[in-house]
């Protein structure tokens, strides 16, 4: 009986599809079925403010291929990477995505 391994490939084509002053929206394609190595249980989205040491992590179910990272700092640069996981653990990360949140727009026209 072959042993089950962590996924051997990251999610594909991770991209930023929208951003605002305090959130970033991402989309990706699933890990190829022959590289999941078992049943895909979900995805981890790791992100951090560029230059900070610690990563924050969000988890989404396996059928979700799009998510929003909320509560970010305005006009700031974030590093983002996505991985899939199965019952044996977390697979490799996608290539790092660098995204800058927008600055707030001042609508005071006085």
C-alpha cells in the first residue's frame, strides 16, 4: 500500500484580483489531482506586512478558489503565499505574491 504524502504541488496561478485600502482579494487554480496525494482538505493563505517577521494564516475549504484578506493596513505592501493541505500536512507554497493596499481617498471637497 503506497504511503500518503503531503501535496507535491502548490495551488496554481495565484493572483490579486482586487484590493482596497484595507483588504486584498485573491484567486487561484486548484492543485492538479495527481499531485494532491490523497484528499485535499483545504488551502492556507499566509500573509505578512513586508519586513515583518511573522506570518498570519487564513484557512479556506478545498472548494473555495477565491478569498479576501481583511483588516489590513492602508498603503502598505504585503507578501502573500498559498498552499494546499491534506491529512498528512501542508504542501509547498505558491510563488510569493507582492501586493500593495490602496491609500484612503479624501472625499472632502471643501
